[in-house]
C-alpha cells in the first residue's frame, strides 16, 4: 500500500509543480488553489509512505516521479522545448526510480 500511495504522491508533486508555474507567483487564483491542495495531499502521502519505506528511497522515488512527469508534461504541452536528449534523460530518471523499487 505504501508504494501505491508514494506513486500517487509523486504524481501529485508534478501537479503542484505545474500549478505553481502557472500561478504566476500566486497571482492567479485557480492555479494557486490547485497548487495548495496538491501540495498538501502530496506531502501527506509522502509522509504516510515514509512510515514503512526508507526515507531516502521514498524521497528519491517521489522526486523522480514528480520531476519526470513535470518535464514530460511541459514538453508535451509545448511550454518547454522537447529533444531526444531530454527524453533520454527523463527515461534515465524513470529507470533510477524503478531500480530503487527493485532493490528495496
């Protein structure tokens, strides 16, 4: 169960990071609201997962999922340039996350 919650929390990290960027310094209401809710839920989920999973592994997986999804979403929506190199680096992050899961 902790792994499932951790993955969902990682996805929520991507949501709050994207919303933070779209909030324009907290000047736009709805992106700011999405940021706050997603941040809270993401942190609660990370804390829950850390009850049973090692802190380092939990944090690395959480950040890896969030960072990968944030970059992938930005490239897909055109708000960030896409390249083969960036795609390969995102795949490397995902590979590291899977490796941490396998070694746990």
